[in-house]
């Protein structure tokens, strides 16, 4: 079984940069897809161009 080396964190910058959630992925492609979906969802929820909640890809 492949080790999931790529982490995607969802960060709330207005709440002390707290981590709202995190997921591990096997490939950068899957991590980028998740990031794109998350960014789009938070954009719809909080308004396009919002910077309060962002996602970050971390490779180990």
C-alpha cells in the first residue's frame, strides 16, 4: 500500500490560522483536485476572491 505523502490543510486565517481539516493523498494530482474543489466551495460560500479560508498543499 502506498504511503500518503501529500497533505492538504484547510486553514481559517481569521481564527488564528487554525486548521479546519486536513486530508492525505497518494499523488499531487489528487491533492490539487481536492484543493481546487475546496477553494471553489469556500469561494461560493464566502464570496469569490475571499482570503479568510485557504487550502495549502504540504509535501513530505
